[in-house]
């Protein structure tokens, strides 16, 4: 399933790369993010995961998206500044993309094929939907937006992936 990791993405600074290059081909939590959402404080939990598990070969990848009530309207520079100044984000961020619909980014076309714990695949429901991907590009878990980054089921899934 390396093709997911080989899909092209742009960084928040506009540099062309691949998802695999952003993750270092190691386990990652890919999350569509927004700066003006009621769930935006989840950036704190995402950064905590990055700091705790990063040294063990894990990364969070933030994917800005403006498809949900226009809650990520800023430019790349504004998004980067907000994330850095407000939440101290150190994990990699992609450029802004669509995650649903005809214009959905190819990464999200693939990610949304994966079901959540209830067995439901399909479109991203809102900002801060989380996809846990292993180092080979397989989606091993999907967590809906209201699941906090530090929730036991998220941590257990990350720990299992890092132990395996």
C-alpha cells in the first residue's frame, strides 16, 4: 500500500513532496485541521502526541481544510503563524486541501475508504477527523472529529502500532 505514501502533497510553505516524505515513512496520524473551529483546541492534544511519540518514530500531519463552514479561511502564512504562536505546533503541515467531494485531494480519496470503529467509511464528517497510518501506508484506524487526540483509544492504537 505504499501508493498512499507516494501521493504528492505540498507543504504549508508550498514545497512539493509526498505523504511518505512528510511522515518519514513511519506511523502517522493524519488530521484535517482548521483554525476557527470549536474543535481547534485539539491542536494542543495533537502537539502532545507529537512530543510524546515523535522520539519513538511517530508523527502527526496536519492538513488544513476550509470545507467545513469556512473555518480555515487564512493564507498559508496565517495558518502557520496561528498554529505556531497559539499552539506551538511542531508537526508537519500540508497546504490547504479539500478532503471531500469531487475536488478531494488524492490522499483523502484513499483515506476516506477506511472505516471507523463502527465500520463506517466515507466522507470526512468535520474538522479534526483522524486517520492512523502505519509506516507502509495502510490505514489502521480512523477516529471521528469529536474523539480527542489523547483519548485512550487513540493512544492505544498508536502504542500498538509503535510496538508492532
